[in-house]
C-alpha cells in the first residue's frame, strides 16, 4: 500500500502543473475566440456589446485561474509528502497523535 501512495504522489506532483498549464491554454483559447467575435462585428452597438462579452470572458478566466492555482500548488505539496513517506504510518486512534 505504501508503494501505491508513492506512485500516486508522483501523479499528484505531475497533475498540479499540468492542470495549471491546461487552464491557461483554455483561457487563452476562449478569450481569443471572444475577441475575434467582437472584432468581426461591423455594427458599432453590437461590437460594443461583444467587446463587453469578451471582457467578461477574460474576467471569468482570470478568476478561475486565481482560485485554482493555489489548489494545484497544494496538489504538488500533497504529492511531495506522499513521495517522501509522510503517510506511511497513519494513526489508528487519537492516542497515537
């Protein structure tokens, strides 16, 4: 079981940065799509509305990234503890703590 914890620790360490990179790539893609839609509209009023939508998309993705980057960092820290063997012996009762 301890070997499984160590293998899963490696997975957590790799999953944290991969999640950050994936989120940033998705944000760039979605904000780019929103900006291109806004630029393609020729009517001034519709372009202003689409530009507002593009700014909303940017705001949403920045909030998502700000919230989930610390979670991904926590995943890396958790994986580091798993890999170093901190969870090899877990307490069975409160007296063991």
